[in-house]
C-alpha cells in the first residue's frame, strides 16, 4: 500500500513535468515608436511595419538622417516623411515619420541621427532601436 501511494505520487510529478508549455502569442504585425522609445527593442513578425515618429524642425537646419542602413536581410526603410504642425506655421517644428518593413527573421539595430548637415551630423542626437523579427 505504501509503495502504491509513493508510485502514484511519483507518476503525478513525472507527468506534470511532461506538459507542453503554453504557446507564445504570435508577434505583432506592427509597432509604433515615439521620442520616448529611444533604446527600445521591438519584437514583430516578418513583413511587419515599424513606424518611428520623432519631433523634428528642418527649418532650423537640423534634420533626422539614417547614417548607416540596418541589416537589409532583416529590416528595410520604406519611407521618411516630415509632417508640419497644424496649422502649418512657417518655421514651426513638426514630426518626421520613419517607416520600416521587416523582410526576414533576425535582429537589426536601427539608428537615426538628428543634427545639422553633413550626414552623419556632428554634433548629433541619436534615436536607436532594435528590431527582432520572428
């Protein structure tokens, strides 16, 4: 009797250890970043869109540039667009949106630099994020 209780308890522990872990939720198809997300890592699916919208004012001579392209086998730049403030006031700042698309699995670091020309600007403020595409 003692052995059957012990054996039964042992089987419960063995079988409990054999359970399949719960499946992870699928990676999202999009990510949106802003000024406060500098240094973040975003995990997305393949063919995901990542949009980084940053404060900018090109009328001052400062602009966002991408000094080095990220790993093109993981993420590629789709477009970069400046959006003036509403209503458009001459000389006022706005935002610049950078849209990227993941094209393959892996990780890549995206670095944007804000400053006066040339590229890369000196001195510069950097906005960096890491993309992990699953």
